[in-house]
C-alpha cells in the first residue's frame, strides 16, 4: 500500500521569504501526487497535482511542486510567501490504477510572520 | 466546485448516544471518504466507500460504522459516542481513487 510522510509538522517563514514543504511517498510504481491546502475552519482545497509528464507542476496561488522519482519526493515550493498563505498543507498519494483510496500525509502547518 | 455538503455542521451530544453524520455529493463520484482531524494527527481515514454498498475500513474505524445506500449519500454513525470521538469530521469524494478529491466543510462534533 502507498504511504506519505511529511517530515515537518510546523514551519514558520517570514513574509516575502521562499518556502519549501517536504513530502516523501512510498509506492512501487509511478504515483499520482497531490498537494492540498486547508485554511483555518475550512475544508481542503487542491493546490496542484502530478499524474505524468513534466515533473515540475504549477498550481494555484503561485505554488509549484517538483516530482523527483529518485528521491520519492514531491516537494511544494513558493518563491515569495504572503501572510495569506498561513494554513495547513497536506500531501496525498494515489495509485495509478485508481482502485484504492487517496492516502494523506499528516500535514504541515505553515505560519507566516511579518 | 464539486457539490459536497455535510450535515450537521456542528453538533454537541452526550456520551453513550448514537450520532449520525451525513455527507451528500452531487458529482456522481464513485469514492467517498470520512476522515477525522485532530491536532497533531492530521487527517485520519475512518471509512471509505468505492460504490453503493461497498465500504471498507480506514486506520481509525473502531466505534464507527458507515452506510452507502445511494451513490450520493455516505453516512457515518458513531454507535455510542465517547469523548475521544470529539473531533472535526470531513467528508470527501472523488471519481476514482486517483483523481482529485473534493472536501466538505467539515462537522465539528463535541461529545460531553
């Protein structure tokens, strides 16, 4: 079965600084990968997804993520963080068959300071 | 956005009482999920469904049951609520297990 690890429980960055959130997955074949964001009191919203092709994917709100098969990683990046990016971020992995449910990581909480 | 709604949005109940949470989706999605979210634990899968009357357990299924009699509805029942089941519950759905999942707004359940 597939699994996801988000090593960082909580990250604090300054507004305007760059951001990288880590995600490592475990799955024998090429996975389907997702990043979701959860603002306080809200449900989860999809930021971006990777199925195949270009390993650098662009998402909403200026986020991007890079799939690195050799490192089993799908890290989320943003060049300049805004205060409104403070939220919880979840990485998720799915199998290419689509016959098993999505598996989520435990999440990384992002705080943004002035 | 996909139409997925949860009801109720907030509930306070007493220990030992049964509670049912409802999830309704209008996208004809095959998969539906129930998660609970607690500080320090992220999202934990309780049960999921991959079709009408087809359900399976997640990692924290003890004390919970589910039913899916129609494609659009997925019910989560706490058979006898305990204080440890105080949490925020999220429902989600997707067309297949590897497609984008859409989430409801969550139900905040307090067991006193």
